[in-house]
């Protein structure tokens, strides 16, 4: 079974994957400085989302309250 088939078996649609990748990409791009909170327009719902990169390890955290997209690296 291919990875694509396994993902489909989990019930994850292609548009969900695309939206997640867009959200991660924009959140990562706006976070220029570790430890500083940034706001950006959510590519999924156009609401204001927030993102920060950890001072400790540079991991990305991002959240949109409206569409509930959450990324915790």
C-alpha cells in the first residue's frame, strides 16, 4: 500500500494536507525572530492567526482561533 493510500485510509483529504502545508509555510515565514509572537492572516479562513518560534529549540507553534488550525512542532 502506498503512502497516499494510507493517508486516504486515515480519512485525510488532499485539501486538508494542502491547507496545513500553506498554514505551516506562512507561519514559518512570518517568524523572523525566535521568542517573538507574530500575527498573520490565516490562509484557510482569513482570520488573524498567531505564531512563535521557541527560544529554546526554534520549534514553531501556530494557532488560528477561528478555524482551529494548530501547529506544534
